[in-house]
């Protein structure tokens, strides 16, 4: 009666036995595979060898192929599927950056998008010259007060010297143009819903 080697326990059992009498592994489906010449046979005496055996139990010849281990088992993949990949772990304090939802800095000025008019800022800058009222309309109160004081200080030399009229007018005009561009730029940022600092320019 030919004998088979159980792949699980490595002990001999009959090829007619439905299961291994030692460990209970079903043997009938494996009988044709174990009886055919394969890498599970000893290359010297053709004795059957369990997948976990390193040497032949009959003659002691070393196995040609390395024994199968649990680590070499792989999960079969379906056709067209990719092997699972390990995603990198994000740190616990990770926060995705979003320009529209960025946290404004302390003491910053914020307006609802579309609620602030750059046209009004331009009109205040042109009508009031360089008085800083457009900056106050944009919410930059401290900046507007400082610009108002500077515009007054520019014309003070005219009271003592009439010859300073031209120089004072030129300086005030340059300051006025600067404040116009500044008020429009800040008003546009506020109209887009972006936070603006109290002393931010352009």
C-alpha cells in the first residue's frame, strides 16, 4: 500500500485514507498531487516530502527548493486589482491648508465677501484728499487718524511762510495718491473676504 506524507504534520498515512489519522488534514484531494513527480519529492530516492521538511525522511538528502513557510503565503488578487498600499500617517496636529478658511490673525479686520465697496473708499480718498477718511472706512481707525494728523502737519508751514505753498501742495498730492491706491487695495481685499491687519498697506 503506497504511503503519503501529510503536509501538515509530516507523518505517513495511507493514500486511501480520507484524512490524516494523526492531525486530521483531508488527504483525498491531495493524493494525485502528492503521487506525481514534483518539487515535494526527494531528488535522490523520490520519497514524498512535506512542504515544511528540509531533508528527506528516508535518505536524508537536502531539499532542492526551500520549505514553504507562513510568511511566503500571499493573498490571491483579483484580475485588474492592485495590491493594498499602506497610506502614510499624518501627525496628530496636521491641518489641511485652505485659503478660504484660514484663521485670521488677532485684531485683524474681516468683512463678508461682497459687502465692502472699493468705490466708496475711492470717493472718500478723492473728496477728503489725504485726510485718511478712506482708511477709517476700511476699518483701519488708527492708521486713518495718523494720516489725518500728517495731512494737517503738511500745511502748517504755509501759515508762517507763503513760499512753502508749492512744496506743501506737492507733498500733500503725493501722500494723497498713495492713500488712494492704499484704500482701493485694502477695500478690494475686504470685499473678497480676506483678513486685513490694522496697519496693513496695499
